[in-house]
C-alpha cells in the first residue's frame, strides 16, 4: 500500500485528524499544483464525517489523473525548453581523443526549428544545441557541423566534432558512447547574427582552436552562400597533425629554436585540394574549399610541430578586408555594428530584425571571429566576462587588441566576436 493510501486508511479507521499536506509537484513547464486537506477537530460531526473522506479521495484521484496525464508524455521533438531523444547512428575517430559522430532523432519532425520554413536550408548562420549528461545532470553546448554534400538536412540528423578534454565531464561522457546509444538534445540556441553584422561588407576572418572550427564552418557556409563577392579566411589551430590528416601525414622536420622564432620557421599548412589522406573534418573543409574556390582560404597551425598563428598572420588576413575601398557604416549605439555596444552583448541572441539597425544604407563591418577554448580566446581577443549570470563579450584584448592599438583604423572597420 502506498504512503498516501495508508494515511487515508488510517484516517477512516480511527477518524483522527488528517493534518499532513498532500502535495504533487509538477515539472517546470507546468505550474505547481498543491492542495492541502484536513479534517475538522476530533469533535463528532456525523454528516461531515461521511462526506469528507469521499471528497478527499475524489480530489486525490482527480489530481493524480491530471498530474500523470500531463507528465507522462515527454517531448520527443527538438525544442528549446526540454531535452528530446536522439540516437547515435555513426561514429568516426579523428584522433585518440577526438571524433565525429552523427545522431538522428527518434521521432520524425516535419518542422525542424533550425531549418528555414519550407526549405532544407539552415535558418541561422551560427547556432548550437545542448547535450545532457543524465548521470550528473549537466548540459553543454555543441555546434553542429554543416551538412555534407548530398545530405538531406530535413531528416533531422546532425553531426558533431568532439574532443575529450581533461576535466571535461560532458566531453568524456560523449566519448564513451557508441553507435546505438541514446543522447538527449535541447535547442536550437541562436548565436551571433553574423550576416546582419557583416551587412554590406565582404570579409570574415575566423580564428578557430581545435573543435572551434565547427562554428567557423557554419559561418563560412552562410556568408559565402549569401554573397558571391564575400571572402572567408579560416585559421585553424590544432594540437596534432592527426586532426588534419590520418596517420602522421607527410614527414615534417621540426624547426630548430632559431627557426621557430623566424618567419620561415613558422610555416603554416595550406588546406587545399592537394591535401592527402585528410581527417573527417579536414575532408569536409577540403570539399568546402573545392566548392567556394579562392573565396575560401584555409590555413592550419599545428602545435605539435611548433607552428602557431602570430600577429603577422592575423594582420595579413585582415589587411585584405576592405579591398573595394568601402567605408564601413556604423551608428553609435547600434547593437549590431557599434563595437562599444558589443562589449555587453551575450553570445546568444535573437536574430536581427529590420528595426535593430539604424545605421542606414551601407551599414556593416568586417568580422574577426575567435572560437575555441577559453584560454585560446583570451590570448587572441581578450577574455569574455560574466555579468548578471551570463557571459558577455567584454573589451577587445589579446593579439586583436594589440593590432587595434597599432592600427586604429581596424577598430572602425572590424568587429571582434568571441565564441
């Protein structure tokens, strides 16, 4: 017999006061329904003693029916409020600590929230979803890779690039899962509206550390598909060559210490059609390079080979951003184009509307975007800050800040975004 049944049985048997509150707590999406029932005092009231237990029982049964009817149906389709079930359908190793896996929804959704209505194209230029770790009840954001050529996004499948990092509870949890295991997703969560911020300008430089290349690929595809005149540079920093090529790739001589500090000793890898035996991620980047040609330039720095992106590399990339001689337009206080207002902007935002920008015709700025681990972002663009329980952009610092101080015009022509 349940605890509630025992209480009611004792109340009927001894006609004693029922003083304990009987409470049902609904899930977050349902307002909490709580009812308290109590008999009168021990004084005898024949009419009430006959009807009160019936009323109590009826109320309990009715409340239980409502509760279970509203909570038994868990959400099965991707949404921004509740976690929906997916299943891992493929998994491909990239390196000993990283992998690409595909997940598919367990229930078909004819209206996927991240697709433009009536199309199979992504609705947002930059977005992510949350994965849940059910064992410790935490959630983390991951950015889907763009669909591969020939894939149909309308089937709801999504691909992710993940690396298990030290102390990363979620990444280690995902690394233990195999094909056939279930995962739970919530989203989509919309990031920066890069197309609205870019406006009439044509250049994006995206500096990505490790798996931070996923949002770089999202942004590159969105920008290059929108304008045939746009150009995107992806500067991808990785730890080991395995992230770029299967095996060890071609033999590379490690530079000596004096070569390391010289320009010639810090040779970057050009990712183009000549790249041999690419990793799963590099294979997709190579396909994107084939599609967009010279409009997409991809360079790779490999930490294990002592190559890195220096100030000179960033300067070269951004110096080509205003080839047409068009002066960027930005009105002070514009949330999209004013760099001062951007300091307080969170990473997630609602898509821009026509009323969000008052800058007029020709509004826009070139974009320098940094994505990756916190230390990587802080080094190249300054740390993000916490305000009111959420992360905001904060002032531009790091290598980007040094460039702005050396070349003040860059602050007027470029917006720096931290992911």
